[in-house]
């Protein structure tokens, strides 16, 4: 049974040593959902139709946040991301967010993909909170990761980023 | 019916003018949940018992993220927060996070409280992902806000920050 | 004849003391131009028509940069901006950028408006540099400022932000 | 005819994938001009003579801004710059700024060189705005780039960084 | 006997509530020393004489760090500093650094003055480490503070910032 | 006799070119001391015993600061640190801080280790300043470095990080 890797033998937090890990191409896919009222979805769609910036703003916020992950999450390694994308699908009562991060490096990009999804969701909340403060952000989760020693990991029973 | 406040009449994003709003004491309470396996909760609790830093690290990450909200969320105003706290309750399969932000100012602190909850949750995910990459962060939501022109708002049917 | 305010009597840089200045409502309007080929303007317009994100991305970059001005410009005071907007007008061979910043405070927001214009321009350059690396950013300048002891200042012979 | 690389097939912004690009030594030279009155140039020169910090401050601001380019420009990749320099030449009515950025990596450093030039110019504006708010920052442009698949690019008809 | 103010009754870190504190004019003076070999001091002095940037760079680094204190020190409140200065006195074997921070606000600026002194010292170390890696930074301390409920505090037996 | 490497032949600061240096595994160990009253040490120890967050907060602050070194120290290169740790030993009147940074790269990590030690010390000062504003931070120094062309360097007469 593995231990918590970010806690040393004295119970203290540290940034784990990845200097001996091999560099490989690594990708991570994450997702999140924002649940709101149908009329809020309609407003966002209308804003989109008339060239509105709701989702464009959230996309940029998510991409920029991915680049700042190691500044936000204390024990994350600084990484030179080589690709970030953030996408949205709107349904009647929710917005589904999917993110992809990739790099060639010594450690995985799961936190970057999850941070992008979280900050994109928070940005949508911010832009719509005047009309629905009760909006809920849910199901922020890793969907799949590739590369590294642990290899391919796919959330069991599902994968929605294809 | 109100519009999306952060989108102007041309459908473009802007940072809304709060210069004419009155300064008042404002508080916001938010919460989030992280769902994992009972053995992961047990490890976190053990780490806590032996002075471990899992929750301490997540708490600091949440507090620091609250202060950086306007750097992360594109249309948020920079705010001089006067108080931030982040708390955790562990149950069998989940960690419940509650946050409080407060300031005397011209605009509310909902985004700061939600950002603190999100980043605290992401930090726990980061520290435990080696043992449970399937962990899910859910129910990031505003619980209550006080102050400002819109006054008191309480999520209907519940309030868990007392 | 006034001296360089940010240099003390020994010739050293310092952040000037504004603690005794009165708080007042202050606005600043700045502008910039990006000169490129007509076919690049056409691509940006097409991207706009199909909901493209070129100008939306530049607008968000400009707004976020305004909030980080005191982090970039060594002797700028940290300011709690109450409003930022960034707008674009496309003509045959150039994009004209105008910005507005506002706050109630002890010091002006010229640098914030100029920084927003500069970073919005750099972002457009970044997104179009593969098709036109020779693009030039020009005429970054203050157009007007209001508020504070020095009062109203309007660039002589012109004002293009109305 | 190439498309706007930072916009995907749906018209959305994304950070393009550079993970398959080869690493090579890349350099970029950029420049900018600040146009002001002769008496302002004289003051800056005097400050220089008596060990003043105007240009030293602008140089440091430009170097630090180069390192933060990916934090400011939404779709820029984070880069580990291996060299940055910022230089100034004063003439009767203007300051000419030249910058150089270099790294061994998978993507070019044009944006870093342009950002350094822009922020150095904004810093000079900030330090001199009390004596000349009408100062104009102009001609921010790439002069030359080396390395990468696209190879050598030199602004036609000129090169002022030799 | 007072408790550690940043630790709540459960032993957890939090950012203390200053929203009920009165706003007053507050100043803090801090200092630090860097001890090195006489030949290193001589080089720095020579660099100064020929317009060198060692101390100018350290001064700017210290001023910029003061503005970022709440980003670095987890439980510090974000503050709108109204003045920062950093000064140096060179003697045979050491550089003495003094800093001053000021603002009108609800909490003191001791941490800002200490952070400015620390980062100015680290910057000098960085610029001179190739010639003397054994340099030591010592005696980072508060010299005096004014304003706030606790009033005037002066380090007993000394004060070197006059 | 070597020159100040960060100052060019004209006496100006620049970020030195490391693009031709070989990549190697590099480590740096630094330390710092905080001197205070025995009763303050006792409070910190008690807080530790009851799961208090004083040292955990300082440790996280130090780790995060190491990652931001190139943002704080003007001429430092941005580095992708592969390991950071911060440790504390309490004695009667002081806290001894030791830090370790490591990466495989083209330039050393001394500044990262020293910055981690400094910011950890400042964080302890912040959390204890209400009970002892006279606390002094001293002896911030490099203890040892490994890797790179200059090879192994050990502070003469001592090494306390074993």
C-alpha cells in the first residue's frame, strides 16, 4: 500500500524529487460541470450567438490558470506546458467543461488539467452569479492520463473527452 | 430580469464599474467536498495525528489563493481581504471544506471564498492522487453572503457553516 | 520646473509617498495602434464573425494586465481598480485599441490604462505573428485623465475615446 | 496561406501543441521608441550622470517582464529563458530601446523580447509622466529572429541591433 | 500573555480579521546586513562609480518585493502601500540596508519592510555570488514602527534609520 | 580576478547567457536562524504539539517562494525545480532552518535555497511578531552546492545539513 507521496517520513510536506525520473510525453484530460437554471444557459448561449465573451473569457482564464498551477498548488513542480485546451458543451441545465494539458517532462500534468477546469468553472460562475448565485460547480475530476512510469490511466466506466 | 453584468451591450467582457457603490462590511461563506475511498481518509487522519501536513498545506493554499482571486478570475476586482479562513471536516468517504472571506469594500467576496475552497480541494487531490487518482471534487458552492446592496443571501434549504 | 518624481535627491529610485494625497475619483483613457497587412485584418474580422476569439483574448489579456500593473512597473503603487474596459476598432490596415481605467483613490490610473493597451496589443501580435511577424505596435499614449490634484488633462488637438 | 495558429477549427483560442517541435537555440531582437521633449531627455541624462536610476529601473523592469511573458500573454508557452538584455540609446527627442532574448527550446522568444521592450518603455513613461504626460511609445517591433523551423527572419530594409 | 495571533483556538492557521480595526497612518523601518570580503565591497563601489547597476537592481527588487509581500507570506493581508524606499550604506566589509514602508490602513507594514530588506539582500548576494559564495545575510530586523493601536515601537538601545 | 557576472562591460545589469552551459544535476543547501525569546519557542513547540500550523505554514511558504525565485530576484533564470524541502530544528532561543533545492539544468539553485530559507524565516516572524517584534533573522547563507562547472562547494569549517 503506497503512502502519501508529498509527506515525508516525519509527516512533513515536501516537493518530491523528480530529478531521476525519465522525461516522457505526458497528457491529462480533466472535466467539470456547472449546474444552473435553463434560463442562465439560454443567456450564455445568446451571448455566444451575438459574439459574447462568456465562454471565451472562461477559456482564457482556464488556459492561464493551467500555466500558474505550480504557483497555486504548493507541492506541484513548475512545468513547461506544451499544450493546453479548454472546451465547453452546453446542455439544458449545465455546462460541461473538458480540458487537456500536455508536455514532455518528468512529471504528470493532472493538476494542470484539473486547475484549468476549476478556474474556467469559477470564471463562468463569476460572470453569471448576478443572475444565479446558487449555481454549483461539480464533478471536477481526472478523466484520463497518459505517459510516465504509471502509464495509461482511464477513469473506469467512462471517458468523455473523445 | 437582469442581464449578465460582466458583458456590455455589445456582448464584450469588461470589469464593471464599482466606483459609485458604497463601501460596506461583506462576508461570504463557501464550501466544497472531496469524495474518496475510506482508506485515503484514514491516511489523511493518520497524517494529521502524527502532525502531518496534508490539511495544513491545503489550508494555506486556500488562504493564499483567496488573495490571488483577481489574478485568476479575469473580471474580478482586486480586493483588500480583511479575513480568510478555511476549515475541514472529515467523514468516512469525504472531506468537507468550508471557507469564509470578509472585507469592508465596494464589492462582494463570493469569488474569493469559492476560489479558496477550490484550491484547497485541488491541493488535497494533489497530495493524495498517488493513492486515489479517481478522487472527485464536488459541490463547490456559495452558502451565504452578507453585506452590499443585495443584502443577505442564504442558500435555500441548508447552511453548513455555522 | 518639476523634477523626475520617482528619483530622490540622491538620484535613487523610490516609490513616492501618496499617503497624504486626497482620495478622489480618477479615470484615464489610453490608446494604441497595431499596423498590419489588410489580409491579416480580414482574417481577424473573419475569426470575429465566426465567433473567433482573437479580440476577446486580447481584451481579457488587457484587463488582467491592468490589474497587474504595480507588479510590472517597479514604482507604481498597488491600486484597487474599480473599472477596466478595452475596446477595438478595425480599419483597413490597423487595429485601434482604446482603454479606460477608473478608481477612487490617492493616485492616478494612467499606467494601468497604458499597460492594458500595451498588453492587448502584444496579445494580438502573438496571435497573428505566424502570418505577419512584421506587425508594428505604435502610438501607445495617454489620451485623457480626470481627477486628482492636477485635474483634467486632455491630449491637445485630439481625443479619440468618445 | 496559413491560418491564425492560436485559433482552432471552431474559432476558439488554444495554446498550440509544441511537444513535437525540435529543441533548438532561438534568439529574438526587438525594439521600441519613446518620443518626448528634449528637456525630458536632458533630465534623464542628468539623472544618469549622477548615478540616477531611470534607465536602470527600466532595464530591470524589462528583464523581469520578459520572464513573466507567459503570465501576461494568454497563449504564450512558459519558457526557461537563458538570456535577456535591454539597452537604451538616447537622442535629442527620443529613447531607443533594444532587447534580446535567447533560449534553447521548442518555441520562439519573440513575445519575450517584445514584452521586455514594452515594459521598459512603460517604466520610462511612468518615471517621466509628471514632466511630460504626452510622451508616446511607438514602433514596438520585432527586428530579427533566429532558430526554429522557420529559421532566420530579418525585418526588411533595416536592422538596428548590431 | 498574548497568544500566537495567526493560530486559531484549534491550532490552525488563519488570516486574522482586521475589518474592525481603525485605519491609521502606519510606517515601519527595517534593516539587514550583508557581510562579505573587502574586495567585493570595492567591486560594488566601482560598479557604482561607473554607473553600475548592483545597488540600483537590489533597490528595485526590494521595492517590488514589498508590493508582493502578501503573495509570499501566507497570512499577510493584501495592502495598498503608499510609500516604499530602500537605501544602502557600504562600509569596509558589509552593506547595511534600510527600508521604509508606509500606508494608511488597518494593519501594519512590518512584513513589507522586512521583505524589502530580505529581497534586496538576496539580490546583492545573487549579483556577487560568483566572487564570494560565502557572503552572509544577517540581522534582518524591525527597527521601528509607528501607527495602529499598539502605537510606537522602537528597537531598544538603537535605531539606525534616522 | 573574476568580475561581477551580472554586470556587463558598460556597468549595466543583464541576465547572463546560460544557453551554452551543460545541463547537470545541481543541488544547493542553505540555512537561516531566527533568534527569539525562550517563551516564544515554547509557544511554537506547544502549537506543534497540538497540531499547530506555525512551522507547517513556514515550510509551505518557503517551498512556494523557492518556485518564485526568478520572479523576485531580477537576474535569476527561471528554473524547473525538481525538489524542494525545508526543515526546522528548535533550540532554546532560536529556530534553525535548513533548505535543499535540486534540479537538472544549466544553472545552479543557490538562490532558490536561500530564498526558501528567507521566506520561511519571514513567515515565522509574521506569525510570532505580536509576541516578539524584536525577533532577528540571521545567518542566511549557502552551506553547500553540488553540480555544474564550478563543482562542489562546501562552506569551510562547517556543514549543518547532514
